[in-house]
C-alpha cells in the first residue's frame, strides 16, 4: 500500500511539473512609453518593452478609445494616430500579444 501511495504521489508531481512548464515563465514589462508630436488632431505614441523571450511576442501596439493601433514588431515601437478630436484628453494603453495571452498595460494620457 505504501509503495502504491508513493507511486501515485510521484505521478501527481510529474503531472504538475508538466502543467507548470507551459509558458508561465514568460514575463513582459514596459520600460518606457510616451506621447510625442502632439497636435490638435494627431499624436505619435512610442513604447519600449522588455520581455523574457522576445521571439514569443506576436503583435504589439496601442489601444486608444477602444481601437487597436498595430505597430511594427520591435522592442521599441511607435504609431502615428491621426483624426483625433481637438480639445479632448485621450488615454492610451500598451498592448502586447505573446504566448497566447494579451498584456494590456497602462500607458498614459495626452
């Protein structure tokens, strides 16, 4: 009986190890972000990200007013957004798609 319990325990530990080996070690953080070249109707958003494995990053960009603006895939990326409403304050978020998940990180206001 004791051997059976030991074998069962080893089996459970092995299963947990396989499940935890998924992509849980992947980390992603924003090093810097800013809004530049701000006019009454346009802005350029820039961000620098640091990831544990950049090859796992699929898409990057910014979310402004519930609209995703895709940027060229790079650790340092930017997009120019036109057609903004004058005299309106906007908030933006940095969005990173990687390892089947989405990082939606606070950016700032302009």
